């Protein structure tokens, strides 16, 4: 029963988790939180990860009741993501693999989300809607690849939410997107906003720039509240991804929609997708919110799948990349 330590650190969250044969034994995570209204730059984020990662690994081993000799591989995020945070995690993974004489497994971040979703969402062959701070894609599995049926043409959905949250000066703890969700629940007025769907692709840059332009005037005049603006943003953006997800279900002839990524925690998004799925006789497969947000356990799970078919990474080929598309990965562990 192989046990895999997974290390994640592609953005402002860094984590260490251990998985053994489909069982999550531990999952430790820390978030780099910046002041309200500000984002997170690669350098400071990488330095944060460097400070906390070894303690996270120690805690994950302790939670699992394991030592280094009980592990069978070290999995880490190769990309996509921010360069400095990715590099910190990769250096630690390479060092531990050599120190503990274990195989190294480089994991695509997006595939990590999908494999954790397949494990916890109990979906056999779903269409995947992957919505996070850095990625927005709708995918299905075919011929040893996760094929991208549609994606964002510019901003990721989570990035759109976060940037507007910072525009409003919302707290980054735990994230601007989450605080937008809380405000949106109190919104009462639906404003007409740009809605851009092109086939199975979506675009959020026009939606964001429009909101950034009109927000000061609407708030100052009292025509709309911050709650109304957040409500309208969510309703519009979520309708866009629900439309392309429904189109993908029809195209693939699928009966299951697997929802993964950090934005998958959003209850309103889940409600809209569940309504859409119910109307067409399909089933929504969300996962526990602890594993929607970037975490080490999802990298461990994908690494475990790769390890069992011998798909390991040579030390000389263990560099990171900020651009690593989901459909570049050969998924040899699935039929």
C-alpha cells in the first residue's frame, strides 16, 4: 500500500498532504495573506512558503503517524502557477527525495484538482468544470488525456472575483472571493453586466473592467450597494460557466459534472450548477471544500495514481513551469 507525500505551492497557499491507496491521511495548509486591497507578488509569496513548508511537512507526517521510511514517493506541483512559489516547493521536494532516497513525481496542478475530485466526488467519467484563481476550464477524459473543451480567453473566474474584491477593499482573509460571496448573499438588485460566452469559451475581462469603471459612481450615488454589485457579479459570471458546462455535458453525452478548484467552494455556484444538472437529468459532483482549495493531498493523490503506473520524474527533468496545460499530461493511469 504505497504512501505518497504531496507538496503544493503554486500560488498563495502552500500545503503538505499524505495519501495512501485512496485514503487521505493528512492535509496541512498555510495561506499567505496580504493587506486588504492588495494582491500577492511572487517574491514575498515564495519567501512565505519557504518559512512554513518544512513545518507543514513535519505536521503532515505526524498527523498521518508516519515517518520518512514509511513513504514511497514525493509528489510536487510542477506547474502551472507562480514561478517563485513553485520553485520553493520543487527545491524542497528534490531535496527530500534525495535525502530519503524516494522517487520524485512531478504533478500538473490542474490534474491534481481533477484526481482529488474523482476520488471524493465519486464520479466515474464526468465532464469537469475546473474554476480557480488561475484557471477556468471545462474538460472531459478521452484517449489518455483530459481534453479541454472550453476555457477562459483571458482572466480566470477566481482571479476576476478576487480582483473585484480588492477593488472594494475587501479582506484577503481567507480570500476576496469568499468575502464577495458573503456580501452577495445580501444583494437584492441584479444589474445588467457584460456577458461573454463564445461557444465553450468564456471571457471575464470585460465584465471586470466594466465593474471597475462603474462602481465608484454607483456607490457614491446610492444606485447600488456593494452587496448588489457582488450579487450581480456572481450571478453573471456563474451563469456563463453554467452555460458552457451544460453545453459540454451535451457534447460529451455525460451524466455527471465534477466541480473542482477553489471557486468550487462557492455555495451559489453549486446551487446554479445543481439546478442546471437536474434540469437535464445529470448529477453534480461537488467535493468537500477542504479539498477544493489548493492543498497538498490533491498532489499526493495524483502522485499516487502516477506512481502506481510507473510514471515518475527524473531529477534532471524536475524543473517547474508556469505554463503547463492540463491536456499536456498523458493520463496513463486511466483506461
